[in-house]
């Protein structure tokens, strides 16, 4: 794969809304979707694939530097530094804990990876991860993320749905 790539990331978070007085008893599901497409840099070192890109947060000055590390078909790491700092580790059928630092404070997050699919082609890497997210050991959301990493000059890039 070439050094200059395009990255498409789409995901959903289905979480529990805090119960309010005027709502019926029981949890209410709320779905939040995210989608980004951004240019990135790619390299492969010691059999591990790395993707680097900057993220701009609306309404805030500064950026978040993202590094995605892909190791084979069973390990994915997402590291963020800058306005927020985190190191999320996804390993199939395993729960990993890490701290997520934001401008407003630090949270302990748990990532329990239920399913992970990573496929490689000459100019393309496709990733799908399904996981449960908790904050300070309290369930927060069921999440699904799809990533498509493709050489810019391949001419086959498309936004995932």
C-alpha cells in the first residue's frame, strides 16, 4: 500500500439514556452515529500496519493526533493525543481497560471486543469491530465501527454505510 491513504471511519453507539422523571421506567436506547473521511499516512513496520491522521474538533482550537495500529487479524489499537488522550485496545473476546483524558477530566473506559474482522488486500484494509463500552465500570454503549483504509491513487475509494 502507498504512504498516502484515505481513511473512512463510520460507527454507531447505541447507549442507555439516563432515566428521567417524565420517562417510563426502564432504560431508553439512544443511537449516535459518526462518520469521517480524512487523508492519512500509512506505513508497515515489523508486520504491523500504522495509519496516522489529525482530527479537528468543532468549536475547539487544536487537534487530536490519531494513530491506528493493526496487528494481524486479532489486535487493533487506537491512540489519541492532543485535546484528548486515550489508548483503546481491541482484542477479540477480551476486555481492556484504559484511561481517557479530556479537557474536562479523566475517565476509566473498558472496551470488551465481541467481534473483529480485519481483511487485507494490496491497496486496501477493511476493519469491522463490535464492542461494548463502559465508563468507570458502568455500561455505556454497544458500539460498531467500520474502517476502510485505501491508497489515494487506487481509484476505488468509497464511503462505508
